[in-house]
């Protein structure tokens, strides 16, 4: 089939205005939230219903054409980019909240529903959808499922996988399967848990059943400032060891604080602090939350906090959080390009790893800002740079690699919530051996025998024992 | 060379115990994950059929096989990290020993699985048998950071890690949890821990099921968030009537406030148990299930709990039931037949409620299967995954029944 006839066939299914073929249109889908990867898809198609998704996927299956599912494109791993020989299947038109069942505390949504919209819809029932990625005002639940997205409040409430109960999924051949059940007990092995976080490699979730939780009746938000990054890291360990689980425990270093305070999102963070911790406690009992908050405040002070200030009201709390959640955007002021990294270390390793990251950045002459989920040990070292400067991108890549290696050496991993996508492919052999990577690839083949769904992502096929010639375009840096 | 001689040559004399099993199947106890891989690689080559055993206190060690692979010698705890609230344990460690060692380091695994205290960690993970604490702390998979397992053809596969968040690669850990060993022998488990709760309080209320259902609604409406909120049948609670047992665990302030909230929401009808009474209640409720030949779990929506309990009562009786009405999870134990289980599964499937057979004698397991009544398209995926991880069909696991 020629490109023209493919486009005509797609238009037949979704309508001509939902098929994008002009280069300027396709270029708008060439990146996600990470600026270091660029792919221009061959065709972009935007189905408007589950049936249209099925029809498009069946057409592509019949033609043997690869395709890439995509939500709002806010991902940070290059995971939702398609090459020019692939069709980009954008799911933002599937944006209905199908059902909110307050009695059973579940909701059913289509994949294109924006994260924050679900909590807004559940709020009149005193409920919320808890996973809250920083991009929650733009990112979609379908994208969250693909990446197993986290967010600040996942420390207490868990990541996306902990909240997804059931899925309707369109496989690579266009068949539809139902995974999980609204009560959470699977029909057989836990294929829902397997699907969440599979980065689109196993198919397209067209209907998602999630658990809702009560909006906490009591909330306390503390801002603690520290004279040194190490001290703040040690305070994190002390809080975790106390046995009180905060809803969120976030850290920002001085570079990040300055960027936020210089932006429209200025939150009143102390500019002279080496680091601040944003700690939130919540629960159903005001007196319990207040008592736990007092305990945490004491721990923070005992571990070197210069000051600990509680949000006086909901407005101040919102301001503190807006600064944190918009920090990535604020850092855009620092330079033309920003690489948002993602790694996880054991929480007790935070002080040492933060120092190591600082040393690596210095050795490459790079500016690194840290804003991250300290309570989970989930680091986000952000490297600001100007991609137009010759050779600088290569230095950023090399520094990123060293940072990943440092996190792995500390017992950590290469991604906690952004996914592998294209960006982390080269690091996968640093944490998994050939048998483990081959097992992952074999599992993929169960869902997608021809590797047509989001090809070239997650598993670096060259590192698999059972490599059989399928390429990963960007992988190869660490090839044996 | 006989199978036993072959295995002895591979793993050493002390790895094989010919006399130990009741059905004459030689029991092999590899002492390391690598030894498990070596054994299963050989099993694949020789075409041996293998049944997986832990302490044999939960799932009966009665599946027909050429050899029984027990994880008993995989009983080490390589790491407990109180600062990180994580631990790494081999699959053959008994839950009682693990719990004690964790407590000695001020840490707690918030799991209270059914069965005897000495059940192995691997058994709990492979069968995903969570107990009443599932209400507050989630199911088995929510406590796992990663696992290492050995496939049916002897490949050692690692999934996840030992940090709190991890999306590197596909989540094979969740696939392993609750797969009853169909995809591999779990040899190593990385666990998410909590600090030992500063306060731990259990309160109980006896009454009719209808009365306690209303109390459950009151608790939910009041926003009370218990660690466990369990409806126990009279036999299980060793009381005259049904018992609603509510457990709070956490900081002293939290437990005190929640207890006060419970009192206010239920007009002070609950009675607080002493520490020894609470321990006895929960231990008995867990151990009872190991004394009955058949156990299964069903998972419905919270609002359907009453209807499901009625259905169970009608079709298989309600002597041994432990239910978490707040999340719609029910565990049933007792004596029943394969035909009744099949019928019940079909009825439940019509209500969109899965039934997972947790334990039963082999003839019942083989006939009914741990799983069944798959939704559309699930069966081929499960079959494909079994072929992937066990290409020689070495593992004797009743994933699906014969119907």
C-alpha cells in the first residue's frame, strides 16, 4: 500500500481532518518533554473512539506497519516518538470520564483524560485520583498507565500501578482483551500489573478502571530550609526512619530554588537555602496529622533545618506546591535546553549520591539543578545547557551516563517514573543481564510478536541473548 | 544414570532426600539460586516434571511429578536496611523467622497471610495470599520491590530492584506474584518495609451480618482508615456470632485518633482487645485456613460484599470466611467439591467477579484450576507466557482446570 492509500484508508476510519500528513503538522509531534530526542512520524492519526482505535490498529496490522501510541506528549524519555516509517496514534480525543462510582470508589476513564481532570470530577464526591505527576495539568491517564507514572504524593499512596484495577486493551493485531477486574482481583495472573509501565509495547489501553481515594480531611504542609544539601539528605533518612509516612517529601536545591523564585511561580522559598524540603502530612484525623506534623518538625530541626515553616492556609499550601510542580518549567529560564534525568537510589544513599552528582556536573562544567521525590529516593538531576554550543550535548550525555552509573553503584536504578523509552535504552544492560533482557523481550512477543507497537523502545535488543536482528535505533553506546 | 543419581551428581548428596515425600517423589533442595537454575536446566533437557514446594504447609505437596523442588534451603536474609525500609530475603525463609529478624531491626513487613506462621515467603508471593492487612497496606504485590526467579528451562531472571520506585523494564515482579509458580521458581525477594508501628490496636464487635454491614458503612462514611477491617465468620473468630475486627497501626497519635473516631462513628460499640487477645484472634484467623482442605478468594466491589457472602453461603457454606468489606475481598475455607467450585466460579463470572483457587488437593486443583473463566483474550496471553517461561512444561501447576 502506498502512503497515499494508507492515508486514505486511515481517513476512511477517523475522518480526513484527524489524519495529519503535512510536515509542519507532523513536526509538532517530533518531541516529547525531553528535548534531546527528535523523530518525525510518517503519519499522525487521531482516532476518536475505541472502535476507531481497533479499526486503525487492524489496518496497520494487515499492512505490517509499526505504530506508536501517544498521549499528551509530556513524557520524559522519548518514549512516544515515532520514526518516519511508523504511524503515530494520538489518543487525546479519547477523553471521556466514562463513570465515577463513589460508593465503590472507582472510576472508568478513556486514555486521553487529563490527569487533573479526573480528580476534579471526583472532588464533589470527596474523592481524588492520587497519582499526581508534575505534569498533571497536561498529561493523560493513558500516558500515566504506559509509564507507570509517579508524582510527589506517591510516597504514601503509591504510583499509578497501585491505583489501576482493570484495563481494556487493544493488542497489536487489533484484538481487544480485558485485564483485571474492578475489584482488583485479576482473572488469572496479574496481567494488569504487567501491562502498567510497559511503555506502549504491549498495546493500547482504551479504557482504564482506577481506584479513587478519599480527599484527606486534614493536611499539614511544612517547608524546611537547610544550609547544606547533605544535611537535607540526612534529614530525609531521619524522617523515613521515624515510621511516620508523609504524603510527600520533596527536595529542591539552591539552583532550583532560584529558578522558581525568579519565575511567576515564586513560592517564597528562602533564596539563601542550600536546599529546602517540602513535607506534607495528611490523613482523616486533624489531631493525628497535627501530632505527626509536630514530630516531623522536631526531626527536621534536630537534623539541621534552619527553619521549619508550616503553610498557614490552603492558599499558601497551593503556592508552595505550585512552585514545586512548576520547577521544571521555571528551570527553562536557566538556559535554552534542559535534560530532566530520573534515577532512584536507596534513601540512605541520598547525601553521598547528591554530592557525587555535583562533582560530576562540575567536572563537565555543567549546571545541574535538583528537584526530586526525596522520600522515595527518586532523583531528578536536571542539566541546563545550550544545545547550539558545539560539543555540549555530548558532554551532557557523558555526564548523564556517569550520574546513572553512580546511582546504580549506590544500589539504585536508572528510572523511577519517566520510563526507559529511547533515552535510557543504553543503560538497561547496566542493570539487567542478557537473560533478564531476553525474558522481557520474550514477554513482549506474547503481546506483540512482530514488535510493531512502539518499536525500538525499552529493551535494547542487541543485548538480548536471543537477539534476532531487530534494531534499536539509538542503542549501542554500551554494547558489549 | 537414574534421576536421583543425576541430581546428586549435579548438586551434591545432601541436596536430595528420596524418603521425605509421602508419594515417593524425590525431594531436591538446592542451596542457591544458581543451583535451582542448574537443576531446572537439566530438568528441561531430561524432560522431568517438577513440582515446586516451600514448607508444604499451604499448598499440598501432592502434584504428580518426577521430582519435588523445595526452596527450604534458600533461607537466607542477605539484607535488612532499616534506614531504607527495605530487605532482601531468599524465598525459602519462613515468614515467622523473617518477621522476627525484621522486628529485631525495628522494621515490619505489613503482611499477615493466611496459613501457618512458618509458611515460606516464596509461597506467600507465588500465591499472592494477602490477609486482613490488605485493607490498609495493599495486596502482596504492593510490598514487592523486585524478585529473582528461575524459569522452567533454567534461566535466572531478575525483575525490579531494591529501591522504592522502579520502572526500568517490564514489571515481571507483578507477573510472578500470584502466578502459583507457573512462570518460574521465585528464589529471591526484595521487600518494601515499614517501621514497626508505635501503636497497634484491635477492636471487635459481634453481631449479625446485616448489623455489621451497617457498621461497615458507618466506618467508611466517617472516613476512618483502619489497617485491617475484617468480617470474620463465627467459627473463624471462635465467637457466637459474626465479628467485625478493626485494627489500627501507626503512630500513637494516629491510632488514638482513629480509635476515638471509631467510637464516635459506632456509638462506642466496639470492644478493645488486649495485646495477647488481639494476637490470638489474628493468628487463629490466619491459621484456620491451613486446617481446611480448600481455600479460595474472590474479589468484588465493596458494595457487592453482602451479595457475594450470600452467594457463598448458598453454594458452599459460610463456616470459614474472612472478608474485607471495605475493599470487597473475601477468603473462604472449607470442604467442597470440584463441581461446586466450577459452578460457583461460573456464577461469579456472571457478576464480573474472579475466583482464585488458593489451595486444594491436587485432584480438585487439576479439575478446577487456580484460575478460570478468563475474560476475552486473556487465555491466549496466559498460554503464551507459560510457553515463554516454561517451554518444556516442566512445572506441574494447575493454572487452568480441565473444563
